[in-house]
């Protein structure tokens, strides 16, 4: 089918074309709506008590890492922790539009487990900057309360208690959204392509019907 044939077919089935244009325009309008979400990633660092045995409060300690993991589990509850192929994977990349996560950074990849830092990574993604900030602050407070309860139950003296440090103190919020012009262009191309494909199918069927002999005439010729 040549371009002129396609244009002629589009004119013959102009009602179909008009309906396709209406649906394509509606889909395009939906595609350019603002679907921006806001995301941040922050950390809570677990610090060992500074004394003659631990002069560096940031020094890695297996017991502190275990404590951080226990605190994260306390905040998360019984829900399973999703496992990603890369430690740099984010909630936004996983398609989450509203939610949060907390846990020890796992550098072991998809098939292994390796917790080598006494840090809890917090992620939050939501519809507004305020929602994200409030969620991070609530999670930090839950971490603080959980750690305090854990050390209270263990009878840890004040001088030997693990402390916390928020990093950064004020999380940086990022807006994440798609390209409106690109979404509109793809919608227009898809809608236009489907409409023309339907017109082509209808035109082929029409042409076949016109070229087929009429049954009555075939019977008369046979008689």
C-alpha cells in the first residue's frame, strides 16, 4: 500500500481516524501529567563508645554491625527485605512511588551477603518533599528508640553505649520524573501508528470484498 493509498483509505475511514485521534489526544494528555516523585537516601551511623580500647569511633566493629542489623529488623518488623543485584539500587529504580526502606548496606550482590559497615541506609520516596523529610525523621527516631531499648535491656552502662550520628543532618531531596515531551511524542506515535494499522486492515478487507465475485453471479455462470 502506497502513501497515497493509505491517505485515501484514511479518508474513507475518517470516522475511525477521528476516534483514534480522540483516544490518542486523551492518552497524550494523561502522559504529560506531572508524576514527579521525591526521593532521598540518608544514613544513620553507629558509633562505638570512645575509650582507650576504641580511640576511633568510626572503626568497624562486628558487634556494632550486628547491633545495627538488629535495630533495622526491629524497625522493619516481620516484612522480608528485598534483595537487589547492586547495592546502588534504589526504590525509585524498582518502581516504588511511595514508600521507604531501611537496612545495612549489602555489598555482596544478588547472590551473596556481605555487611561490612555499621551504617543503616534509609531511603524514602513519596509525593512531596515534606512527606519524604517527615518519613526520614520518623525512621531516625525509631532507630534511636530501638537502640536505646536494646541497650537498656542488655544493661549497658552509659559510658559503653553505642551512639548515633545522622548523615547528612538534613537529607537532600531529589525530584524524579520522566520527560513530558518524550512521553507525549511516544504516545502520539503509538496512537497514530495503531490508528493507521487499523485503517490498513479495514482497507484490505474492503478491497477483498470488492474483488470477490458475487455468489449469485457465480451460480448463474455455472448454470
